[in-house]
């Protein structure tokens, strides 16, 4: 077997037939030159390599470097030398002048303060991905400033400040542009997910008789992928209203798509007139069929104005918060079923009788969960905030977001659904009888 090598970009050439050239490289009759043998130890080969023990001219060495290099000296950073690559990038630069005059491009990149630090501290400094507008257009460089020693031997600097600074720029244009393209692709994907998410949420909430409702959705900031938070208000038979809040675990388009399928299923199951725990059971089976690798939490509640009751079931979701007419905050702490998509869980319905003037809040974990805090701290803060959040449901939603520190740069999606019984709504004599065991709030 025979191996051969060639420089990149050089086409392969067929080997001439035997006898079509001489060993010393004489041309063959067809004009093809066959290279002669080369002795690695011959004089021609050894002449190409400089003697490692012979001192080299610094300017010649720097001129061979394809990256821009400049050398300054003294506390004012007078320009002593700029190599060929530097001059090709910025043009000719006058030597002997301070860097602020001779090298104005360094001031634009914020390198001059680093050079002062190098002279004072004697340690290298660097900056990354600085844009340079040179003769060849915009390019990006990592710029390093290295102290030059004062010792005569060159091996170790003498005591005192460095004699000068060597500025070295390594081009990273390709990396910066690739990162910019990646960020742009992520931005487009996020915008698509936000658009899909908003299109799947109800554009206008039903306003049932005897109940005021409002909801808000705040997507995560630019650095956060869109999640699968959703809410819904569904009018069902008998003048009742279903209130739904949910959160699909995961991020991006897939989470938003799963959320859309679950929301559609909830609207269909709500019209079957099933108790909340049965709706949770059906959603659990559907979530496993949609994607066994993704789970979701959900609270499904039904408001009955005739009985003035709120019946609800939860699948691993956060507790419902209720503010009673006297300002007391109640948090649902009953048995909570497992999240949707886990299969085989036991979900239980609970019923509360609400007094006129009661306000309730359903929400997702983005409202109360913080990376550096226990979630119970967020729940306690939300309960205290709800105590003083007075006004219509839409006002309450806005106040909760503001008080909980949710902004356009928040690191998670947030959905909030608030409902309120008007204080003047009904009396005890107009309410249908109810099981005495049902708690009243």
C-alpha cells in the first residue's frame, strides 16, 4: 500500500507512467515534470528552518504572525511597532506617538484602560469579542495586553513597572457570527412558541352571571423558553361555570402544543357534566396518550351560582387561595391528586360554599417559585399580597404580578385567574339548601 499527501485545495495529479521522466526531475516528453528524490538532511531542507539557538529579530518574528500585534512602551504607551497584519487591518500608524493618538481604535474598543492596568500591576489583561471596524469591514477580536519585562536578559523582568505592553488580537469573527445566528434562531423559535401559546389561550373570557372573572398571562423573559401555562373559563349547563388553570412541564413549542390539546380536552369534558375528579381522571389518561414523557398539573373547579358552591379537584397543582369577606386568607390543603400523565392516581373532589364578597385566585408556579427560595415562602408572600389586593379581578391580577416581582424579564411563564363574588350578590334565603357538612367560607 502506498500513501501520499497534498496541500488542501491542490488537485490530485495522476502518476506518470514509468520511464516518463528522470530521477532528478527532468521533463518528460509530454511536458510533465517528475520530482526527483529529496534528502531530508540535505542543505536545501535545513536552510528552510531557522536555528533555534540563534537570536531572531523581534520585528521579523512579529511580521510573520497573521494576527494583529502592536508594541508600546512607557507610561504613555508610545507606539513602538505594529506588525504587517495590524497595518493591513487599520492602515499605517505613526510610531513614537502615544497610543491615544497613534492607535485610536484601541480607545474605541476600551483597551487603553487595560494597558494602564498592565503598566501599574504588571499582569496581563484582556477583553473579548470586541468589534473592530478596519479596512476590511467589521471583524471581532479577543484582545490581550501583555506586559513587556525590563530585564536585560529577557528571562525574568527586573523589579519595577513593565517597560511596555504588547497588544495581541485573536480574531473570533466566525464564533461571534455563529453565536449571533444561534441567538436569532432561538429568538424566532421563542416568538413562534409565544404566538402559539397566546393563540391557544382564550381571547375573551366568558363573564357568567353572579361571578366576575379576569385572567392574565405573562411569558418568560428573552432568556427563558416559553412553557405550557394555560387558563380557561367555560360556561356549562345550569348556569354553572368551570374555572381551569394548568401548567405543562417542559418548555418550547412541544409544551405549548401539549397545552393546546389538554385545554381542548378540558372544554369537551366540561360539557359532560362530570364531577371535577372524573374530569381529572379523563385528562390523566389523555395526557399519557399525548406524550408519556411530559406531565402537567391542573386545577379544575366548577362554580354553581344556585348553590353558591365551588367544587374543585387538583392534579398536583398549587393550592387555591381564597380571601373571605372579612379579609381572612384560606389555602386549600386537602388531598391533592398526582399530576396528569402519571397514570393510576386517585383524584378527589372538594366542595366549598362561598360567601358574597369572596375572592379566589388560581395561578401557576411561575408566580410564587424562585430559584433561591423555598416555594412556601412564595405562597406566604402571595397570601399576604392577596390580603391587600382590593378591587376588580383584573386589578387584582395586575397587583399580584407587580407585588410578586413578575416583569417582562421574569425567568418563567406566569398565568393567573382571579374570580370574585360581588358583595351584594344574593342572600341566605335565595340560596339552595346544601349538605350541612359542606364548609362555608
